[in-house]
C-alpha cells in the first residue's frame, strides 16, 4: 500500500491557515507530521477541518503539552495517541514527541512527530530517549520532524544508526529544508523502521511564505515484516 508522508515545521501557522492548506492540498499526503503547530490548537483545528483530516496533537495537554501533531486523511484513522514529554534542561523550551497508532483496512503503523531544541547536548539526550521507546511502539514506525541538526552531527547520526533516514535512502537532491528562502541546511527528517519501502523523498521547493521551513515529502510502500529499502 502506497502512503505519502509530509514532514513540516509550519512556524506556528503564523502565516495563516490558507497558505499552509494550499501546500498540503497540492501535495495530497496521507499522513502529516507537523511541528510548531501553535500553542492553543485554534489554527490547527481550523486547518484539519478545512482539509477533512483527523488529528492527534500534543497541545491538548495544557500543562505539559508540546506543539507537535500527527494528521491523517481518511480512510486512515487514528486508533490511539500519546504524548512523551522529554526532560527539560535549563531555560529551554519543553520538547517531546507525539506518537499515534494509525489504521486502515487491516494495516497498522505508528507515526510520531518530534521537534528537538537548539542545544546539541540536549538533542543527543532526547534522541537516545526517543530511540529507546521505538521498539515498544506499534510497528512499523514513522518518526518525523525538525531535528535542528544536519546529517552526520551527533543526534542525527545516533538516529541514523538505529533507524533508516528516508531521504538518504531515496532522496532527490538537494535536500535542504531551512531556511525556506535560500535553504542551506537539512534539518527536517523522516526516519523509518522495518515494514516499509521508501520509494521516493523530496523537499517541496515552493511554499509561498507559509513557513520558514520547506516540507519533506516521502512516498512509502507498506510491506509488513520487510526490512526498509530503497525502491531504486
């Protein structure tokens, strides 16, 4: 079964719902892994309603929430959802990830959205915790978000040694996602576990000012019990 995933930091939806909606409609993903969706959920809810998407969000937990979200297009549905809040260091922002079990026609998978911080030490601690939780999640797992780090740096390398970097497997260069105007850094990722084949990955080049990041679009084929591989 083919699944299109869109990973995107939407910059708090500060540009409004309309510009983000236009990009999503053009790309037509089945699953969205969004970060910086805003703290109140008002704009996120409007976006989901306009697009007919179902939402699992970390911002529903006001005191310990994180502004990450998983959205799915029917006939996919959200079977279960959670929130993992990561340890907070010093004056840093609260970080975490939102895992959601998705289902469709007998298929099950976990999609999780994460957003890590600006401290390299904190990022490495957080990816160790995140990767440690992956085996307990419903397989296969799609883990996507803003890592705030380029390939080969410590946190990115840690995840790439344990999961598969979808862009490394089947990406169409260039892969830089930030900043949207003149991208120079690949800091937005989709990592996958066993059970999927990556058939293509590309950065969406034009977002019309919708965000300060460019989205990453990845096409996957669900193949239960199959090691992830490039379709090339």
